[in-house]
C-alpha cells in the first residue's frame, strides 16, 4: 500500500514539475516511508513554496495547503480553497521535510508557488539586483528577498536576523571599484534559519516594471483594468500642469472620488473635480492653503533645478477636516477618510529642470481613524523633516529618534525616487557647490516612519562611477549628515527603476578615490523593520499584494 502511494505521488510530482512555466518552476519532491510515517522532502530552494495534497488528480480536485518553510508565504498566501498554511521548522542546510501519518490509500502531493504576497511583510523586497556592497553597519530584523541576484561584501557589519532569499545568486564581486570579497571577509552575519536561500521560488510574477503602480493612467483607461494603480485607489488626487489657457501660473486640478458598491474610488461616477486655472500664489492660499508651487532648489546629485509641488501635510490635515466642499464629498462622519493622496506635477520642464513633489510639516499625518495614510507620486519625492512621528494622543515627536512606532499610523511613501531632507535644509543654499565644511549643508537628526516604495538607478558596472549606492542609499541624501542620525522605521521595497531622477549615485565627500562633485556625507543610519506590517491591519493603504 505504501509503495503504491509513493509511486503515485512521485508520478504526480514529476508531471507537475515538467509542465510548470519557467518563471514558476518548482523543485522536485521525494517521499520516504518508515514505521507507518511518510516524510515529504524538497530542496531548500523551495523555502517559499507551499506543500499541497489531494486524493485525486481530476481537474476538480481540491488541493489542501499543508506547510511552507516561509512565514510570509504562510501569512499571506490566499487561495480560493485549501485552507491556511502552517510553518514548518524542520529545515536543514539543504532540505525541508514534513512528516505525515494516517495517509489516505491514495494521496498526491505537489508544491505550489505562493501568490498575493504582501511586500511589507519583508524588511527588504527588491525587484532586481540587491546590493549590500559598501554598506554602513546595519541590522535587518525582518525577511530580505530579491527577485534578482544579491551582492554582499561590506565595510560595516551587515547582520540579517531572518532568512535571506534570492531567485538568483548570492555573491560578493567587485562593486563601487572595490572588492571582490571572499566569504571569509564579507562582513555579513546570517542569523536566520535558513541563513540564506539561492535560486529560490519567485515571489513575483510581473516581469515588467512596476512603475505603472504610481503612474497617471492613460486618458481612456477603464479604472477596472487599472486596479492596482494608486491613481485609481486614491480618494484625493492633485494634478499640476502648465496652464491650459496659457496663463503665467499653473493649472491645478483636485479630484475627490469615493468608493461605491465596493468599487475603486477611480470608478466613482460622481467624482468632484475642482479646477483652478492660472492660479496665483494668493489664490492658492485662499483655495488650497496647503499647496505651494513657486519653490525651487538645486539637486546636486541630479544636476538639475527642482520645480516643487509642495504639500504642507499639517495644513492639508486641517483643511480636509474643515473644508465644506471636501467634507461634502468625503465626510469623515460617514467613514470616508483620505487614506491615499496621489500627487503628480506634470509641468513642462527644460533639460536642466526636474518637476518634483515635496512633503513638509509631516510629523503628524491626517486623521484617518488609524487606517493609515499613503502618498503616491510618479515624480521624485522629497520629505523635509520628521515624518509620522506623533499622533493626536501623543506628545510632539514622540516616535522620533527611536524604533518605537507606537505613536505612528501605517504609512507609505511611493515615488519614482525618495530623498530625505532634514529641517536644516536651505533651498537658497542648495545652489552653492556642496562642501561638508560649509555650515549651510549641515543636517540635523531626522526620523521617517513609513514603508518606502521607490526606484533606484541600477548599477551598470563595477567601478565607482557606475554603482547604484546599494540598499542603504536607496533613501537619497543631499546634506552633510556627519555625526547625525537618520532613523528609518520601514519596509524598503524597490520595484522599479527610477524613470525621472536618473543620474548615477556618487560616493560621499572624502571617499577614496575622490568622487566627482560629491553631494552628501553619510549619517549614522538606524534602519529598523516595522514588524507591525506583519499584521494585515497595519499594512499601509494602497500597498499592492504582489502576484
């Protein structure tokens, strides 16, 4: 009886593996049996796969989820049927095993790829090459996964407290003009179980660029076909364009849309569209007092003057709470909270300019009944000062300078790229060539509490002029942070290449060899995974489940 069970199971497994698409190819299973117990084994590369069982091979067979080695696959694996997936702990250096007793006379097994994974369930999730090369000393207290290769080899000690997985390889080649390292001097500590997995099961089925998530949809696109676009999920949209009537000032369009009958806000048949043409600064102050459009500064990494659409988050919160028109469309009394703000600056710019969005005064985010607040933009995004470090029931800056996120709300920043500016930043001084001996560029301690979805300029070679900056430089900096602290309680998700902020990373001033035109000096980085994101109720609004 046992012999037939094993033969049938292996036959099913062979057929399943042979016919799986290339991007979802799963490792083979093997089964051993002793003392009326049967053990299913599969390679460590299947760490994130789901072991399933059925008693029939018919098309209508119900496959029941059994186990996975991956807590994320367990927590966020959704299927029409099959039940919850438990996590197994019997993981060796090369294999996962699961033992069953009292098997049916006929029972089949297979591995299934996880679906609809929450990227915020990871401390780091990369769609592409993930580099810890030349990293400062960092500790990652959550899962790390890359849909491409992972490169290690670091100056500071990088410690991974949870498993590291890659659908490709883990290596330490020459990068940033230094290396290669040997495994003995990687300066990397793996404390997870398993320590790391290479050639693992893919957790993402998009082979194109995810940038579409933050893009403005084409004019004729049905919101139903753009379900994942933040534009269609946002109750509040702000679009800035050159004036449609040719005036000296921009045109601003604010769109307020609500969800009806379980449809996305983008499908709202009664959207409220407020259009302000040739809107002067004085008129903005009267109608949209949280918005300014006349600011500019020089981004010395991009070598461009940034034309700024600036949102004063504190003023935005007050305006949304008190403005009669806004409350008429999105009444808080009816549970219509502004959980997602979509902003796009679409003004024409010259070759030496860059249209950007900047958030200021964001220590406390708009009230949303603790549902959270997400800002999404297809532009480069700049955050000025502390962000999401207090709530209405806490003291000022209660969560600043700490890993304690009790006084925060679920928040996300989704943008083409992300640059953090301290409150010491000066727009006027930004036009002076960077030098860390100039007081005007001195930063001050800053805390950001938000999941980050942003792009990078990928490495194009192994020398200092073609380096991405590595994971630790995904949040860009433009000041002298020497001796200062940058606190980031977050999940870092890199799903796309930057399409607008596209100039290559350059090393900080004082680096050897000396970089051309340096634009920052590094802080002491305190990057901490906000483990509250493991609770689906604490995942920021608009975060896509990866399919």
